[in-house]
């Protein structure tokens, strides 16, 4: 029975078509794998860059805050007032972010999704 099926496929030249179709599917799968790897690498590189920017920004914020603390301490002739004032500023900032977190979240989502479309 297998021999008969082979003869019919050869007669209709479907055997070469099936082989070409198999090769085409293999090439498409390899292309899809390559595209997926490329997308993953792009996401990882972007995440790495964002992480490095975040770290550098935090270090910058730390030094700017320490500079502001020293400036306030010098102006007030007090060794601790600058720390309390800067800490109070950050506490108010955190409180505002907590109170308006839904509005901030919606705004950030709109900005990110708008940039994603472009």
C-alpha cells in the first residue's frame, strides 16, 4: 500500500512539492526564531539602558540632595536643619505621589502608549 502511495505521489509530482513545503516551513520557523531572538535582545538592551539611567539618576539625586543639605545647613548655621528640610521635601513629594497615584498612573500609561504608537 505504501508503494502504491509513493507511485501516485511521484506520478502527480507531489513528492517534490511536499519536500519543498517542508523546507519552506523549516525556513519560516528559523526566521521566526531569529525574529524572536532579535526582539528579546532589543528588550533586554532597552531594559539594561533604563536600569543604568535609573542608577545614574539616583546617584545624581543623592549628590544634589547632599549639596542642598549642606547649603541649607550653612545658611541656617545648623548642622541638622538641612537634613530635616530636604527629608520633609521628599516626604511631601511621596505623599503627593500616593494621593494622586491613579491620575499619575493613567497619565504615564497615556504617554507611554502614545510613544509606543509612534
